[in-house]
C-alpha cells in the first residue's frame, strides 16, 4: 500500500515515461513522500502537463527520447550534472506497444529499441551516479507479456522475420526481464551495493494499449478502453509493484515483483513468476553482449 512507503526525503529518483500512466503515478507518490523526482519525458509539452499534475516542488522535468541514443546520452549527462552525480533510484518504466513496424533513430525495431535498448544504455550510463547513491536501485518494469513468444537474439530487429507487433512487444518485455536479472548477477559479482529489481503491473487501466490501437480507428480504441474499465485494475494498484521495488527495505536484488492474485493480473504485491527462459544465464550473457554491440555503450555494472 502507498501508506506503507517510508519518507523518501533526501532520495533522488529518475522515472522514464513519467508523463502518464504508471510513471506519472509513481512520480506523484514519490514526490509526495519527499523524494526529488526527475520526470523523463519524450514530449516536453506532455511533460509540463504531467509536472503540473504532480504539483510538487520536488519534481522536475527531464527531456528523454529512448528511441534516440543521442538523446539517451544527453539525458544521462544532464542527470549526472543536475544531481551532483548521485542517483538513488532509476525506474525504467517507459514503454510502447502494438506499434506498426518502424525503426528508432538508430535503426532498431521500435519496440525493442525503445523498451530495451534505450533503457539498457541509460542504465549503464547512469551507473556511476547510482554507485554514489544510498542503497541505490535500478527498477525495470516488465510485463506478463514476457511469457509470450520469446526473444530472438539472432534477429531482434526483425530484419529477417515477418514483423508482428505483439511478438515485438513480448520480445522487448522478455529482454527487459533478462537484462534486469543479468544486471543483478553482474552487480553482485562486482560486490556492488546497487540492486537490480524487476516488476510488472499485471493488467492495469492505462492508455498503453488504447494508444497502440489508434491506427485501427476510434472503435478499436473505444473497445480497448471499455475492456480496461471492466477487466483491469486501477493505475494506483498497478503502480504498487514498482513502488515496492523502488522503496521497500525488503525488496531484494534479482527479484521480480507483481500482483499476487490469480495469473498475476491483479492483487497485492508479491513475488512474480518469470518464464524460466528469462532466468537463463547464457541468454543473459548473450543479450548483455548484443546490447553493448548495438548501442555502442560500454557496460558498467559495478
């Protein structure tokens, strides 16, 4: 529950995708608990509206486009400068889904490039600041969709496969989870106090899927919103797993948290069950190395 979150005064948090949904709710809660919250947003216009909704002097806007590695690098440099090179929580929350085939500014498939590669690069670039934080954490938001069709490390950008939007999303969410587990393994091997923790929101009433259906017309968007209203939990409830991962003294590195109800769709926060393939160490190493090759960012897990 939100009321169980301790005072966060003195802690600095960066939340990606903080202009709406889970990211915005996390910003509201953490700023309300006294944390300094940097709200990473691609659209400055939408970011300013979200900042006004948070309504706290503890919140500030940071421009970030995860689909452009030059923006990721610039944002990491800005965050390190603004915070005095000290960050306590990085919440890798932003995500896109169901998009028609497209490529990022660097030529990657849009969902894989935005949801995984952008976040991985940001994490590595901010690791020096996280090392200076107090009990610092990297919280990576995955999805129950990670249990779907798996990650193809030989063709992650759909250069040879037929593109399917749902396959690309499931792949990106599997990559998020694999990366979080591999990061934890490497942090522990380096003797670092930084924790890598994963979370997912179950099925939550956000605009993620309605936005993804805009290209299919207004009826599809309306149907998606009706489904959300009937079958999903509130944004407040869906945000609790990532807030738990970011703030609870009992949240452990290398763990995965989500709703504890049937099929992890809703319910109180508990340990989530990852697809066993997401925990495979060999896959983790391969994804780590491929991510470094694609992004051109030197991994820093220590």
